[in-house]
C-alpha cells in the first residue's frame, strides 16, 4: 500500500499502480483538500488498478483527520472518552463513515485501540479513548461495528499498544518495559475486544517490548504469531505502520524493511508519501521471491487473507 505526494497522483504513479498491481493507496490531507479532489484521485486510482484497490485513510477524529470539515470530520477520541458519551460518538462517527464511503474510501485506518497510559506520549495526545480498558472497549467495539456495517473495512492500531511508551515511532523506536502478564491484562484487552467485534485488519507499530521479545514488533515473528495470532486469536490481515518512519531506521533500507516485515508475518507493507521508496521495496520483494528467499506458500497465505477481505468490498459495492 502506497501514498503519493502533492494534490493529485502523477501519471508515473498511476502507471506504477497498474504495472506492479499495487494493492492499495493511502490518502493524506493534501490529497483530500478539497474533498472533490480526493474523489477524482480515487477514480483515477481505481481505473489504473487491475482489481479493487484498498483506498485507505486515517480519519480518527480530532487532530488526525485527512478529510477536514463536515460531514467527514468529528471529535477526538479523548473528548468522547472524557465525556463517556458513547451515543454522541456513535452518531458523529457513523455520519463520517457514511460520507467517507460515499467519496470512494473503503478502508478506515482505525479505531485506535491504544490506551492513554503515559501523559508524556505526544504521539497519542488526544487520540485515545482513555486509560482504563473497561471504559475504552465499548468505543472500540462500536467503531469496528459501525465501520463494517457502513461497508468500510476497519483496522485496529497500533499493536501491541503504544500507550505506555514515551517515544514517537515517527522519530525513533518506541520502547515499553511491560511484561507479558501486564500486557495480557491491559493492552491485549482492547485489541481482543476489537478483534472479537470483527475488525478486518490490525496495524502494528515500530515498538520494542524487551521483556517479551528482543526485536522491534515490525520484524518480530513472536509478536505477530505468538501474541497477535495465537494469544488474541486474530486470523485477519496484518498491516505495518508506515515503513518510512525513523523508528525502524535500524532495519536497513526501504527494501530490507519491507522484507523483514514480510518475513515476520505482515500481509500488507505500508509506504507513505515516498514514491521512490515504494519502488525500491517492490523491487526488493520481487527479487527476493525470484531468488527463493521466501516461497510461494508464504506469499499465498497473505494473498488469501487479503482476497478474503477484498471480497467484502465487492459485495458492499452493490
């Protein structure tokens, strides 16, 4: 999944989508202003795609809204959580979801399942529903169900939970000293609730939990398989957070980041607004496959998961 710089996708970008059969595009605020621009860009992207592409957007409410203004914009998670007003959240979130679908978006990168555990965490400021799982879970459940009932795909983030960390993975790797017992009785509860509510995807984050594993989650088979798939019983699509972030500079160039994330068990590799990085990553994955660094069975596992949720998009279009 890739993004593009500027207001509109270039011809080169659209040719890349077509020639490499790219699975999806993520939109940023400059791509969505005004909203009619996003609609036109989405039409171009769909026309260039061999099959239904994911059209993804971060529309969390509050400060993280790519579509600004009514009816797409709504309040922050923190505001709803502080008021403990689930009905107001339902009304305003549902209105936004319906509008996003009407302009062509089909994947909402949300809800946030992180807990607001550390006041020094600037990355999550205003973005969480609270610090108590019992109070947060109803909002997550409603967001997932409303998203899916609207005909959009949902994506919980940021596994395994950024809330206890201070660091911003956009700038450096985040760290959390939580052990497995605390995780299973705290962060895992909100993600499990979203999974049980029917989320289609889970997004990981560039974070280390040294008391559980020595690797960054982005490259960790243990975090993805033992915790997410086995402990939380998630069998859907796992997507990386943006592989352009500085939090995973230690994993190597863009191609190596993509390979390590794929080998760890991610199904979708996300690159934001860096077209050259996207091309490097695609070239590296193709080269690795041709050289036998991973086999067709591993590739098919991810493709099957992706086609499973893309089939829902085809149904929702009618």
